[in-house]
C-alpha cells in the first residue's frame, strides 16, 4: 500500500494536532505506514501540550497532494476547512465529531463520526476495539485534546463518554487532569503577544450556511476586556478579511473560559442574522452571548438555521 | 426520548430491509424505542428471506416526517435515495457501506460507514462491540443481506470481514449458507412474472454525477436472454422514465449471477459516457460489461469520474 497521511483542519487546534498524532500511533501499531501532518501553525495551547508530553509536532505542509494519494481526515470533514488541494487526493477515512457538510466521495470509505465532545474520545474507543494499549505520552495528548474541546468538561458538547475518557487517560498519562487542564487552558488563553491577524485566525473556520459564506473564529481568554480593548484594530482587520474572502458574515467569539460566556464581535452584511438567532441587540458591533462557549453546539446549528431563512 | 425510526433506501433490497430489522433489534436490546420502516415494496428475494426466517416485514410508509422527528438511515445516505421528506426530519445516525454524497446535517451525529460489502457486516461488529448476542432469526436476515449484496461472496465488493460474518452468522442461524444462498439468489432472479415497470425499479438508484442526473438499475438473472427478449418494451419504458424525471442517462444492468457478467441497456443523451467509461461500443442500446456485477464498485465510481469530465 502507498503511504498514507493523517491531518486535522486548517488553523489546527489541540484536537486536530493531537488526534492526528494519536491516530498515526494507532495505525502504526496496526502495521499501517502513516505520517501525521498539520495544515498550519501551532497555537500556544497546543505548544504547551507538546512541550509537556515531549512529543514532536506533525510536519507542517501547505498542500497534501504532493505527500500522498490517499489521506485520512481527523476532526473535520468540510472541504473548506481542509487542505486546499483536498480535491486532488482520495479520502479513505474520516474520524470526526462534527456535522457532515460539503463532503463527498466517489468511493465507499471508512467514516466514523460520533456526537461526542472530541475526536480523541472516539480514538480511545478505537484503541480499545482493536485491543491496543495507549502509550503514556499519547494518552497525555488525547487527554489534552478532550480538555481543550470541552473546556475542562464544562462545555455543553461534553458527554459522559468524554468524562470517562478523561479519567482513564489521566490515569495512563499520570497527571491530575484538573490542575494540568487549567494550566493548559491558561497557556492557550495568554493572548497578550498575539497580533490581530493571529487572534482572528488561531481558531477560525469557514462555513456555507444557506446562501451565505460565514467565518466563525473563537478565542479563549480569562478576561474578555483584554481583547475588547483592541476592538478597533480587530474590526478594521475583520472588514478587510470580509472583503478579501467575499464573506457575508464574520463572527469572532471571545470566550471567557472561567465564567463560560462569550462576547461576539459581529461584522458583515448578514450581521443581523446574529441578532435574530440569539434574540440580542448588536451594539457597536458586539453582542453578548450569555452561556455560549461551544461554536459547534451553540453557534453553528443556530446560525445555519437562521441563515437558511435569512434575507438581506 | 421521542420515538425513533430506522429505514433503508427507496426500492429496498434485502440489505435495506434486513439491516433495518437487525439494527432495530440491536437498539431495542439497548433499551432504545425504535421502529423499522420500509420505503417501498419487497422484492422477491427479500420476500423469500422473510418467509424463510419467519420475520414480519417492516411497516411500509411513503414519508417519514409523520412517523418521527429523528431518524436513523441504514444502507444509504444520499438524499435522492432516501424518503422524499427526509429534509423535514433530523438524521441522528447513519450505518452504511456506500460513498458519501448529497448528505448534510446541521448537527453532529453518529455516522458509521465502512468499505465492506454489506451494512449487515457492520451491524454484526456493533452487536459484538456492545456485548449483545444476535437472535437466530436476525442472524438469518443479516446472513441473507450479505449473501445478496456480495452475490454469495463473489462480488468484488466482498471483503474478508464479509466472509467472516457470513460464516459466523450461518452458524447462529443454523443454515448451510451455500445451499441457502443459491436458493435465495434464484428466488430473486425469477423475473418471469415481473412487469417492465417492476423490472426497472426493483433495484434502481438515482445519482448526481458531475452535471448529470443518472439512474442505474440492476436486475439479477440466471439467463440474461430472458430479459433481452423483452428489450423492446423495456426501451420504450426507459425512454418514458428519462423524459418524466429529466434524466441524462439510464443504465439498466442485467447481471448474470452464475457467470458474473452484465449486459447493460443504456439510454439517454449521455449514453456515450458508458462507451468512454468501459471502452466498449453500444450497439442497439446494449453494451457488454464483462465481469461487472457490482453497481457500487464497478459502475458508480467509473461513471462518476467519466461524467465529471463529459461533454454532450
């Protein structure tokens, strides 16, 4: 068999990096030749994780077609979130925990999606199903991915399976997951040295919703005011991105990980959809989204539904 | 939780019927309230199977929205192969072994696809993963589905996992799978009392391929001449269906299950795509497709590839 590569979405987060590494380990244990890759720079949280467990980052690539003919996707499926040349390769497997959209194959494939908080939670089940044991450092990476995606088990996306996985993986990794998790989230929430360009792209994803092109970025922080103090330059930049990419809507969710709320910076000609979706008023381009911490569960579905019926 | 329903594709084949019944049994064993449904008439093969194992057919419905808000799909995912009102319900699970296309959700879901010969092969793994045992009659249905989809393990879609599943299920069901399988396939191949309408719709599926709308139907027979003798009336009917549905291409594959070959009746303005795809000449609207027995593996991918580049 030819070489296979595994990668998560663009603007990789901790799950996209760690699940690529973990699934590569699982496949290698099964005797399959694979290489984990990444489609973008590491964020500070993921850098903290890889340093902590002393694992090398996947190799950075800007396209996957030169790497392999067949690829495995983790933590995403939508075309616009994947490698720009994804159309030139064959997707033979997907392991994911998101909705399915803008995804199409001409051949049957292995597709495993479960409505849990994190890809790594599914991978842990796959280790068990295959009778394989999880190496200590890989357990640490998988633990970190779940803590990251569920905001230390507090996000509404978190399921019983994620909680069970965190407990089991913490034991293998030999860490106190609450202490470690808070340190990890804080490392990711230190945004003081980030440029506006970095802030809006660290964890940004594009979506098609009804007839509209939408980008939703999220930054985690322990004090939303740190970011709101830089609102002017963020707005200028968002307007530029909207023009460049032809977006109808850009939502930058600034999420307070200690209090589990978000303030959204909302720009673009379809901004009113956010008012309709959450029954809030946008003032000065910002809206308070009380209790919203999960893009997947609390932003994408409700905005999709609103934009499918929305008229400019 | 509200009531859930489970169903396979329109023009149901043995896998669509038997996998709906089997997955309903699995879910019921897990304490989930579900009802298996079917979207069309039983074919003679499936009727033989249900009679043999003395299982009632799933209830026939013409739409699923009046039945439940949340649904589970087995043996298909493409919108045009599903219930006509599929857009009005939420798909919470899919168990399938086909390509993924024309499928989109707004919420994460449980999606399990594997590139094996039959949905029932995946379901067998799920019984094992959940530590459940397969009732004798259900094992018979699952066995029948695999024999049907793999033409008694002879189709190129058949994998080692399907072979293993057939052996294990035959033991539970208490049948000699070779004898039983041949009797079952012959029951399905008795087409003498079928009207032309029945022949072209018994196992027909619609596809979008590039810019073209394609329908591919398949009938299994032990003598292709039985059907070719009725070519005139079949052609007249296919031309009518092409007009009614606005199709660009209709391929009726007449498959000789004893010799593993097909003769295709090819009509529609994109008929030349079949010549290109298989490097054959269509004469009198028919083409010999040597060694072709699997729509999924030997027809859909190659026609999709050809039609994506095809110009009328």
